[in-house]
């Protein structure tokens, strides 16, 4: 039948046809669940690990200045930002790739390295996007349970590596538990896994960590060419709404990540804000110090209340809880106008915010302490 004949035919006379279908990997994919949002002055939004300080003034000024050029495409190669990052990190611009947040760069990594049936090994529980991005690429996620201290079980992760493993993800400090991985442990792990496996050290929260609590990732990168460092401007730098992250990797890998990137994915505003934020490093560090101080204060008081916590090196605290306790805590937090992040069967994550919001958390948990 011609198109005109099909259009003129009654619906009942049309041949039966199948509708378009999603790939199986997509149809069965769980949706990424972001931290909940709330409106109103009395709502404490502590479900997303974003900065609770205003953007750095230099970043705001850079965005305002760049806004007049938003009718133009951004530099898809992000040359100026990559060169500034290279100077900041002591690498070359050819070793840097950028993307829309560290999660965007991670998608570039998995897309660039994994074929259907390849494996990606990571700890669990860890960042919720890991299995989603892996399955979306047609690869197989290999979840390795955390150890009894809520950290990475690197021995078990090394044992999980097979000839199909293309990528290993090490999240330090781990999201949502906040536990870092020590330098010597990562070094031993790198010596144990094949050099053909890309080991991604995901450091989204590294600025919040105390000195020497986690690995010296740049030193490891210089020794082990299969290391890739993943970082973001979304957390400590306060640019979550602009979406800009980056990776440091061997030049051939970094070039592949740039090739797999969505063209123009990082806006000109985001690039300018990131550069300005790097220039305002001392101011960023001052804000981070306030978060560290509040994190320590909250942890000490919660432990005094009877809560058992692992020392967190992120901008959040983690309470391990079974299903019943988790549900009771979330119900109490909701009733108090405090939004926290609940993980089914595992526990509750609470972002460290301003002192007043943190005090609300402490008062509520005091009423529910064992």
C-alpha cells in the first residue's frame, strides 16, 4: 500500500504492526533516584550531597560575564578548562577529559571501554549510578559487598576480576558510607590486578577528606598507567547546577573519553565557573573546613547518643539501619521537615549542612537513639 492508501484506509483495515520497543537493557533499567526536594523555609534539604553554601563569588561573576555569549556554542574540547586543570594537577592537558559532572565522565569511561558482556567491578553499596551506567552500556555489573567497616573489600574485589573485566571503580570516600580507602591498600590492589584493567579512583568528595585519609591518587596515577582519576566541581566547589566534572588518564584513554563525549555537553558558563572556582581555591578550602568541623561535631554527638558510626570523610554521615529502623527514621525526619536519603535495606545518609540544620538532625536522632 502507498502512504496515501494507508492514510485513507479505516483503522480496522490496517495491518497489525509491532510498536517500537526499547532495548532490553533499557527496559529493565532502574531509574536513578535523586535526593528529594522540598519547598519552604522550614525544609532542611539534606538528601543530596550538594554544597549548602552559596556559589563562590568569583564563579557567580564568571557566569554573569559569560551569560552574554550563551547564543554561541561552548568550546566542545574545553581547551581553556583542561589547560587550567592540567596546571592545577601537574599533568598535561592531553591527560584531562571533561564532561557534565563526574557521572557524565564516568559514562564516557564505560562507553569507551566496555563492549556487550564485559564486566565492571565495584563495591556495593556505593554510588547508585554505577550499575545503571554499566547496564546501559550492555556490560555486566559485578557488585562486591562492603566489608564490616563499611569500606571496600579490596581482596574480594581483586578476586572478582576476570578476563572479561574492563573497569574497576573505587569510590573514595565511598558514597554513601563516607569510608575512604588508604593509600597502601589501593597501591597493593593495583599491583594485584592486570594492567589491562582500568582502575577508576572516583574522588567526588576528596576535598572534604582529611589529609592522608585516602590515597594519593596522582602519585598512583604516575606509577600505574591503568589508573584513571575522576573528580567533580559539583560538591566542594558548589557547581552542582552547572554540571562539570573531569578525569585524568593516560593520553590515549583521555583522548578516547573526549571522543565518546556528547558534543558541547559542558556549557560555556560551566567552563568559566569551573576555572574561576579553581582560582578561588583558598575560599573553597575555608568553606570545606567548616563542613569538616560540623561533620566532626555531629559525629561526636551522635556517638555520645549511642549511634554507631564509621568515620566519614565526605560531606555526609551514614547510619546503618535495617528496614524497620530505616522506615522509622525516615518517617520521623519527614515529619520534622528534614529530607534525608534512604537506601532500601541498608541505611540512611544525611548531608552535613549549616549548623542550624545540623542541630535539627541531632535533636531528632537523640529522640530515636537506642
